[in-house]
């Protein structure tokens, strides 16, 4: 199989690339390297440097592909609050560009990286895909818009599409040195350095965290599941359990053998209070079940940072 992974030099994308190469597939990566890194890309994959909103770059990258894993995006909620126009260009126009190129090139399926942020803090926990969507940040709006484009392209243009709503992905290769870094690598870095962890709010906000290996497995399942079950639909991809930020610090402190401290600041604009996913639809339609529980995933992640 020939696969294109947009954003394949980033955290999630590069892990998908590794899995595809290991399974013997031919892989091309399209990434502008603004947040991804060329050395993340497997040596046996082809790297094309270009922007996902560039029609010519995307058309060239899609050529010959049988499946596209579309992960290229401006990802951080805070970044989207600060840079809504750039986020829209990359996430909305970029997704439309990928879908149009896929339709023109006869690509069989596009697997789209969406986000749990589309729910905007759902009242129903665990949250099924049928829950109302109420985006609370420009990032969340762009991800939901991408889902609608995927559904429309499945209905009108014959491109099979599957959208995956990720819940707080973490694991090896996630970087702590970005202004918009995710909480787990930031907490690991702080605890290893003996400095207070920066907590936005009281730390009792909870998240459904998803280990990277389970996200990779979900993408591979979404690429091959029967179209009559999944095309044009969106699925929660999560661990299925919720932990507060204070729980996270307790578990990490035990893994690293340190006493943790926290500096509490103001809540971040656009953040929601609690997330927890109902993952039964992905189990039923995609045949996907998470395998790595949260303490085990944190232990693997902490070990990776210690061995860097």
C-alpha cells in the first residue's frame, strides 16, 4: 500500500509513519517542519517539505497514494486563540485542500485527525459521538469544520473518510520545549528538574488521556475498516478513563520517585473542565480497543524521556 501522512514529522504522524513502514507499506510524508522535525521521519519514508494549504504541494504528495492520514494542523488551543487566522488557514483550508486532492487523485480513503475539543465540555460523561458539539476555541471550530468537509466528500465525491476525535494524546516523542507543549511532557520535565509543575487552575480538571500506540492502532484500524460501517463518520479515540491533573502528578511522582510541587495559575482560555470518552463506537465499527492503561503509558513515557 502507498500511504501519505500529512504532518508526518510531528509527534503523532511520525509514530504512524513508523508503524506503516514496519508493516511493509510505502510511505510519503508531507510536512512544513514548522513544528515537526525531519529527524522524526523514518529513513525509509519519503519526506516532502511543503504546506498543507498549498494546492500544488498537496497534489504532488497525494499522487499514487491509496490512503491518506491527514494530521497536519495547527494543534494547540492557546495558539489558536492567539493566531485564529493562521489556524483557520492550516486546519480548514488545509483539510479542504487535502480532500480535493485526494478526490482528484482517486485516493481510496482519508483518515482525518479531529479532536475531543469539538464537544466543548460535554455535559454527558462518558461522552458519545452523538453528544452535541459546542466548540469553545478557534482550534475546536476548525476541527469540527474539517469533520463536516470529510462527511461531505464521502457523500458527494466518493472519497471514503473516517474522522478520529483524539482525547489528549501522550507518549514518547512528544516535546516539552514548545510554548504550546502538552501537559504530560511539561510535568515530566518539571519533576525531573525538581521545579514546580505549572498547573492552570486548581488541578482538579480531568482528562481522558490516550497513549500514542493506541492512537496509531486506531489509525490503522480506521484505514481498513469496512466502508459501510465507518465512512463519513467520526469516532472517539481515547483511553476510556479520566484522571485529574493532580492525579497525573501523583502517578508521575511515584514513577520518578520524587515529591512534586505545583504552581497554580489562572485557567487557560478555551479549556474545558472535564473530558471522558465513550469508546464503544470505535470498538464496534473499527474493531479498536485501547491496550495501554494510563499508569503503564506514563511509565513508558517517563522512561523514554529519561533515556533521551
